[in-house]
C-alpha cells in the first residue's frame, strides 16, 4: 500500500479509541456467543455510544439495530468509528458506506483483512485500523500501554 494509505499503529489505534464516543458496530449480533456481541457489551460498559448495524436484527443489548450505516446516521448522526465484524469480502462496501456517511475511522476487527477496504477509506481521509480488536486495544489503553 502507498504510504498515504498506511494503517494505524497500535498506539494510533488506541488514540482513535481515546477520542471516540460514537461507534457503529457493523455485523453486531444479539447472540451472546458471538464476538460482536461481547465486544459491543464491553464497549457500552466502557461508556461508548454503540449503535448496532445489522439488517437481520431488531435490537441488540437494548439498542435499536439499523439495516445499514445510512439509516443509523440518519437516526443519530455520524460515527467516530465504524467497527466491522463482517467477512473480508463485505468490508469494501462497508468502507464505502463509512466514507459516504462521514465516519472518522474504519476499524476492521481481528481476521477482517481487506486491502480494498483500506484503500477506499484511507483515500477518503479516514483513519484505518485493520486486524485489531477494539476491546483488546481499549484494555491496553486503560492499562497505560499507549
């Protein structure tokens, strides 16, 4: 990738979390056994305003779920972070939606590797984190690791 499309370092990822308040959890699940559910619960407990985005869900953890980012933004405003719990092949479309809806950062969770999504988001000026977990990075941030 070109230098202007570089990914956030661990310290930069934690700085993104530190400055964020509103997060879209794309691919959030009402199933407590899913990582997206566990991470969303953790982030809510940590004080973040988490909005689930999943067309197959009505509500998750007491929060109304939206079918896409546009509907979520229309209901409550843009996101600081779009946190993606989707298969890598779905990530480019999520990146396009993140750009279109004015997100500040695109965060691809552990195992979500998509150079195309990185290119789409970074080319539009979004900060990009890939293959990192918001919960793990937040815990490290709280422990003073950056």
